[in-house]
C-alpha cells in the first residue's frame, strides 16, 4: 500500500468546502442570508475567498445546487445498494429511513437548503436543469420492485411515489412532527394499487 493510501480520503477541494458552507448558510439564514461574506465565515476562511472562487451570486448558487445534487445522489445510490426491496414492508422501511435522515441533523439542513433552491429554480432555468431528478440505485430499486409486482407504468408510479415522499418531508419540515409509519405504508399501498378495473 502506498503511504498516502493509509491517510484516508483526500481533503475536499476549496470549491467543495465553499459549496458545503453555502448549504449550511442557506439552511440557517435563508436566501437573503446567503452572501459571499457569510459563506467565508461559515467556512472559516478569509473574507474574499468565496468571491475569488465564485465571483457572482449566480455562480455561488449554481455551485451550491450542484453540491446538493451530488450529496443527494450519493445518499440515494448508497440506499439502493444497501437495502434490498423484496416486499412492501421492506420498501416502507427503506422510505422511513430515508425520511428520518432528511428530517434530522445535517440531512435536515440539506433538506431546508434543497427546498429553498427549488423555489429559486422557478425563475432560474439553469438551476432547474441541475435539479431535474436523476437515475440512481435507490430509484432503480423502487422501480424494479414495482415492476416485479406487475403494477401498470412502474416508471410513472415510481416518480409519483418519490414526489409524494418529497412532499411529506417538506410538510414535516414546515409544520413539524414525525412521519408516521402508517403514512408511509399508505404511500406504498397506493403505488402498488392495480389499474382501475384490474383484478
């Protein structure tokens, strides 16, 4: 083993450090509080560092959103690879675990930042394009399970289920409270419902 291989992962580059700090600022202070100086302070870097790397507010927002998507994709990829989906109960448990991560700790802060960026993207085609849902192991596992159960249009059912999960996370972020197991079970049951008029 080379000497540097035993020293763990490389430290993130400066742009990644700034993007991570910007996510925290956005979560804690909102869109109005997202400034280059605030990101400098959050990252523990000298004043002017953020503007040197990300000169405009648009560049800062774009880097932030790209980093959010990168983190979300890694989370969903890991979830899909880690958790087999062989039954409705397993799917419900996997969804519950994902929701808990997105409503607590750093996951909660990331969720707050994500929804703030979603609102900004309404008027910003570049951000909207970055935020378009992407393929990952988690999405593929849900789609494969639904297809194996013979539901009509598993692609559409998967997109609808994931949108409902997203909406439930948003509701609890804004209104507080936990997601109940029966709520998740209801979403999964709806995704598994046969076509109207079917057996």
